[in-house]
C-alpha cells in the first residue's frame, strides 16, 4: 500500500490567502492518495479558509490553535504544534511534511517524500524580492547519505542542521511510537516559541534524529530542487473579504 502523506499547513486570512491555498490545494489534489491535509489557523476557523478547503476535493482537517499569542517571531509555530498534537493524539500514520501556504512545490517532491523511512531532507531554493539571486539551503549529499550542509546565512552558522522548514519530512510514528526508532528520549516533541529565529528547524530536528546517519537524502544525490521558499511581501494588500463581492462593482 502507498504510504500516507500528512501535509501540515499553518495559514491566516490575508489578500493572497485564497491564491496560496488554491494553488497548494490543487497541487495536493494531483498527488496520488492517501494524503491528509492538516490546515491550522489561530484562534478560530475562518469561513474564508473553510470555504476553500470544502471545495478542494481532498481529504483535510481544519484545526484551530487557541494558544495565546505572545510575542512570537517565528510565525506558524503554535499552529504546527497543534497539528503535531493532533497527529500524536490520533496516532496518525504517515510521512509528516510542513508545507507553508505561500511556497511552491513540485509534484516530484511529494513522490519523493513517500519513500522516506525515518527522516528525509533535501535542498530548498530561497527566493526573496530583495535579492538578485536564489540562495540554496540544505544537505550536501553523497548518494542518499547526508555528508554536510550548505547555507548562505552567516548569522545562523551555529545551527546543528541547516534545513528550511520546507526541507524535511519524517515518519509520524516517531511522535507516538519513539521506541520503534530507538529514540533515547520519548519527551514530547514540539516546536518552541522561545527559540531564536532561524533555529526553529534545527531544534526540532535534533529531537527527531541523533545525527546525519539517521537521515535520508532525497532525491538521490540531492541533485534537484523540488520546492521554492518565497518571500513576497504583500501583507498590507487590501481585498474584498473572502473574495466575495457584496455589491456590484462600480461600472465605468
Ligand atoms: N502564518 C500564519 N499566521 C501568521 C503568519 C504566518 O498562519 O501570522 C503562516 C503562513 O500562512 C505560512 C507560515 O505560517 O504558511 C509561514 O509564514 P511566512 O511565510 O510569513 O513566514 P516565512 O516564510 O517568511 O518564515
């Protein structure tokens, strides 16, 4: 049987949300099932998000995180934790992947992560409007072995693993059946809102694996970029709520 994919997406209402969720949902629809899309919002389930999910035609769960927002720099942290809690509580079995709503993913990525046994990682391309070049971050590989890391972020050199949040996926059973993986601790695995910006990924991954020997580099030789992390700033863009037009537009 094909391994289930569990795709976790934190999201929130803003002008480009419908664009992002439609784009991602339509891609996920092309991925052979079983796939479960766990979409998590803060505070309350918005009708904007619910409407998009309902029309998508894929298996999904729309979760809400009610944890009080303190001063968090790493956005999406509590929402991802909410999804981890859900996966653990219901002992969902599959490969967990954190897919932000605004990034772009190839179909090959989802084929590749299905092959992961414990923990898989791959290089991600970062695209920012302010830079004139795509920067790459992630594992340096020899075949399917991780032998080092590449990053351009000098300020983050102290990280143990240089991986973007969208550059790894793991077996969900690590969350609720740690013995199976001979994990030294069975402490609860969560992402931490107290972690310094940029260290969120490595801190989380350090709880999933002990070192590179427990990682699988994908695709073979890490020779292909399979997803792109975008930083497009359009936070302030106004739009009709839910992209619903309450009255006729003004005719010219
Ligand atoms: N996000 C969210 N609430 C927020 C900010 C972000 O749910 O207040 C989600 C967002 O939709 C995306 C993920 O968290 O899926 C990462 O956000 P963003 O892309 O802004 O972070 P960056 O990629 O810049 O680290």
